[in-house]
C-alpha cells in the first residue's frame, strides 16, 4: 500500500481497504474489521475520515519508518517466512534480530531541538499500529497532526525483551531507558548512511527528514477507532 501512496494522493480518490495481508496495521489503526465481508460493509456504508500521511525524504508512508533493528527484521521477514508462520513471523524475526542487534549513534532533531543518542532502533510513526499490532505510543492516532518517535538503547537482548510489553502496547514513555519524542518534523543523521525501513520496505537512507502531511487522504472508516480521534474532536 505504501508503494501506491504517492499515486493515490495524486488521484484524490477515497481509499477503501480490504485487509488481506499478514499484519493489516493500517486497517487495525482505522478500526476496519479483518473479516472481508465486514470490511466491505465499511466501504458500502460510505462514511469517510481524513487521515495524515507520513513522508520521509519525499516518499509517503502510512504506518512507520525506522532505522536500525527494523531493517534487520525486514531482511529476515521473507515471503516464505510470512506464508509459513503468518503473524507469528513478526515475533520470530524480531526475536532473532534483537539477539543480533548492533548499536549506532544518531543525531535527532525534533521540531528544532537536537540531541545525540546511542541506540539500536529508531522508529517514527504516523499512525497507531505497525509490525503486526505493535503500538507506536498509546495516545497516537492517524489524524493527530504529529509524528511519534521512540529509540531503543543498546541493552543486552534479555533486558530488551523485558521492555517488550511496554513496546507492544505503546506504554513506554515513562520508561527511562526508552527515548520518546513527538513533533511535526524530525531529522535523523548518522555517521554513515543507514537504510530506512518504510512500512516494511527499505527505500531510502539517512540523513532522513520525516514530516507529517496533515489531513492528506480520505479513507472509508468506521466512526470510532482507537487510531482515530473522536468525531467531535476532528
């Protein structure tokens, strides 16, 4: 879907989603049921919402773009692995990648405030869900006009695994070990160019400039979903 995002934005058409992938994170964010008949009824009902789109180095994305650990996960997450393990392939590949993770230094500039950190993974989310149901942060929505960033420290794999519940549900902001920020524009620079994983595909490298494009796309969606602001607040 991200590969078609640029063209979709040019057409101005409303996006309807029938979830037929392994992760279905955009559908999850929008509250679209995974059963195809029920998803088709969402489209037939005709209710639409405006959502934000992320952009990194000029390429648009729906869910998340990241540097570090996620690139290794994407390399391991082959079509064969998805077909064999389904949604469990994300957990299996994540476990393998965490055990082999390498740390790096990055300068992060978030809405004009710069800092240098040591990390194994930086993720920048536009929507609420990514990676087969992970939550970028617990109050994120896909129409809140912001990007949400977290960075994982270079701890031993066993320590990182203890952080898994907070990362799963997006409740990591109070955890001192996890670096959290949000803003409308985020720039990430590394000592040498590093690949950037954009919604599961490696399509660009650092330095990377991430931006949120507010209310960029109209989609068919239910009235209420955790990944959308309440109707009265839109």
